[in-house]
C-alpha cells in the first residue's frame, strides 16, 4: 500500500470515529441546534424568558411556521446558489490564469526560438 493511500485511509477512519463516537458514547443525549442552546443560555443569564426580536419573513407571509422539510429545501437551494457562485469565481480565476493573464507567463512558456525578436 502506498504512503498516500495509507494516509487517506487513516484520515477517513479518523473522520468516521470523530463523527461516530459521540453518537454511541452519549446515548440518550440531546443533540439540539444552536438556536435552542442560545435561547437557553440567554434565559440562564438574564433569568427571563427569551423572546425573539422579530419573526421570520416567510412566517409573516404564510401566517404560520414553515414545515421543517420546506426550511431544509430553502436552505439547500440557498447553499446551492452560494456554491455555484463560489465555483464560478474559482473557475473564472483559473481560466483567466490559464488562458489569459500576464504576458510574462506566456513569454516564459515559449521555447527560446519562438521569443520575440528571434529570427
């Protein structure tokens, strides 16, 4: 087994262990979201019940809370749009460097007999 394959295998195993150990070591634990943890901490610090500053825009439009599946869908669409923009920007930068960019880069990549002035 090559050194590179061994490193990848060990890394994948470490990621699986890091993700899996808490699920089995902490049986019955509540893995709540950050929203719940934040509101509980505010209640502990202030001693009052936590009330949000505003209600989400979609809840105002619909008049009720969105189902979890719809929230997940909207989050995935938002994530997809963001990833698309970032991927486009990286692709643009790579293509600009590869096909355009500085003249010095093109001059260095030419063979000595192709340089300007060589006849």
